C-alpha cells in the first residue's frame, strides 16, 4: 500500500537542487566516516572483543569484563590513559559535573574559556542558583572569558588562567544555545597551548558533546586532559540506551569515578544490566551514524538557504559538530519548523510540539524529538529557547534518508504559512 508523505513538487525540486550542490560536502563526510570506522574496527580487534563481553552484570557489578574492556577501547580511541564509560550517568551534564568535581576542591578556581557554558551547567558552577550542591557551594570559584566577535579571546584566556588558583579550564566544543561557531579540534589545540603556556598545572577539560567522530581527531589528541560526552549523542551510535563517557588523564578519570560513586569504590562498581552489547554495537556504528547526522545537517542548511533563511554553519562549511543553526526570525516560524520535524519522526509523529518550562533552562524551550530513545540527540531532533533571535538548533538523523525527509516536511510546514 502506497502511503506517500505530503511533500509538494516545489519542495521536492529544491531537494534535488540541494543535493546536486552538496556533492563535494557529502563526499568529504563519507571520507571522514571511513577513516573513523577503520579506527574503531582496529580498536575492537586490538582488544579482541568477544561475544562474552556482552553479558551484563547485576548488583555491584564486580568483575564486569565487558564494561572494563570498553573503558580501554574508549581510552585507545581518544588517545588517553584511562576512560570511564557508564550507563549510571544520566546525561552529559551529569558526566561533566562529575569531571569538574573530581578535578577541583575548595579554594580552586574554574575558568570557562569560551563564555558561559551550556544552560544546564550554569547551576553546576553556581553562576545561577538552581539548588544546593553547586561548585560554588563547595568553595570553588568560577570565572569565564567572554567571546570577542563571537570567537574565543586568547589574550583574555591567557590573563584569566595566570592565577595559580585556577586548577581547571573548561572548553565547550559545541555552541550550545549560543550564536558562536562550534570549535574545531585545531582551535581547541590553540586554546590548549594558551593554557599550557600560562598555567601548566591547570587541567583542560573539554565538553565534547556533539563533536565525536565529526573529525579524524579528538581534543585529547591535541592537548586536552579530559573529554566528556553523552552516549545518547554521537558515540552511542543511536543504540546506547543511556549513559556517558569520560576519557583522559588517569587521575582525572579516577576523580570523576569517585564522584560518580564514592571514594574507595570509583570504577570498581556499576552493573551493566545487559546493556554492554548496545554500548559496543553503538560505538561500532558511531562513525557511520555521525556521518548520517552530518549529511542531514548540511542538507538542512542548503535547503533552508534556498528558501532564503540564514544558517550557521553555512552549507559549504567544514563541520566540527552535528548541530545546525537556522535563524527563523520569529516564534511562529519556529513552532512551524519544529512541527514539521516532528511529523517526520518514526515515533510520536502525530504530536505537535509546544514550548514548555524544561528543567535546567532559563526560558521556555520547544523541542521536536520523535526518538526511539528519549532525548537522543543523534536521532533527528530540533529544539530552541523561545527567545530572540528565535534560532532553531537541529541535530541528528539515524539515516540520511529519514533525516532528509524530516527536513522536507519542515520546509513544507514553513511554506504553508
């Protein structure tokens, strides 16, 4: 039975034009996916991954060989001494929080290198009051280096980290809900050099969410001490049901592990409850799945540009994460776009997204997310704070074909206005 989606000839014609003009971009993405797939496959073979690793543990989770071996694989892929990959992390913010608390103590100062961190971290550092338990509550100071013309201020960073009380520097790779460009691995390298030259004792932590496998290297390959990310974004490949990872210097990973559990237990406990196979398979799929999300992002940028909207990054730009910004100019257009994305989802496609008071955010947020895994940003989703300049943040797409279809339906919804 034929069940065609309601996409007009005009939008279909624009789709053909967009793909024709994106040939070089799509080929570049495939090349990076090939390189990263070979890296992951080599790591699996080097560590002799076996079916027995997929068996889960319960209770305390002692002697979980699959869990511990996955830590080693992540450490190899990120070029680090150690890693912590756990389903006990509830999201990326939780993992970043554990990493910060593991690296800092009372009297220390944390510096954010590229302006304010993502909204959900503002309460963690104590920049805003979101309840007891912030770094500020435990005597850790916080400073941030503001952007200059939407770019990192290297001179300002050099001055900010000179204070010997600065013990950690946080670099957020992705833009979050800011309007700046996401950082490339090379740009992160330059920031690491600035920190090292002015404060060699400060630990450099990178919020790597949305950036894994987008390039051929990761921040820990170029000077970062620690990277943190969510498994329901890039590295979970659309299969990991929850969790996050931390990879980096051994002492920093151990500190984070003891914040996740408690001093004296650290990495030794944490049952996997039968999820090891999904974490392994998701990591194996991740380079390909990330490529599908990137193709969806560049297609969205090109199609929306053809319709006259401003985008960041532009469709011909080299990508450093999977996020695509589209400036829609007003609340109604924002709602329509999200409605169109939701109508292209395999789950809850009949739902109309509405703005709501989402926990951890200072303004209402609208979110289109018809995902198999709740909140999985590697699946096609679109979200935005309901505030000026009414910019939607698009990410994900388990397959390019389905992601492209969602974009076409969003364009159709805009044109109906």
